[in-house]
């Protein structure tokens, strides 16, 4: 994906949508000081360019019974051909919200949610460590959420 030039109006549209993706086009156009037709046209361009990937509802994990949040550092066998299979398989593990390939001692960092410690233990022992090529997994549990946002930092792109 290439980098796109975004003017101040595009950035304002993105900033407002990051705060509330359910705004109607009329509400959005009012907040960015643009009439509805040009606002809709710009929004469509941002979507078509892949700058806006998708729209989603952000759920409160504890409210739906997912009270255990973990970060799992995974080390894989670099000589094992199942490394690619690992990255493909983890796509279907619903507990894993995100996975990042890292530099350093850890190969992958998984961010996952579980109902409780039994759910976590079952996942690690029966799924993660049972996968061919996984050498080790180390976990850290979230004690308290200090900051959690889905909004990218757009202000610096505007020269502010």
C-alpha cells in the first residue's frame, strides 16, 4: 500500500471518524465544515484508497465475559517449515485479536482475550504449544488498562 497525500480536510474527516464511526454523512460534513456531497465524495475516496480499512463496533471485553487479557510472546523453531503454518493457523484462533512479528528474542507477540485462567490454560497447552514449530510461549496478564485507543495520531500530520 502506498502513502497518500492527505490535506487538512481529509485528516479532519479521519479524526472525526476515529472518534465516532457511526456519524451520518450530514453529521460528518457539519463537523468538518464541508457540504454533504463533497464530504461523501472525499469519504468514498478515503475508503477506496484503503486508508479507511473498515468500520467496527468496539466492545467492552469484561461486559461480555472476557475478563482475562494476555500478551503472549511466542518463539518458533526457525528451521521448522511449519513457521508459515503457524501464522496461517493463528488467523482462525478467535482468542487472538492481533499478532505481530517482532525483532529480538521473541518472534511473535499475540494479544488475546479469555474468559478466565482455565480458558487461557486450555488455549496455551492444547492449542498454542501443541502447534508444530512453537518452541516456547511466555505470557503477561493485564492488571490494569492505562491507555487503549484505536485512533491513530493524525495531529502531527497537520503540522500541529
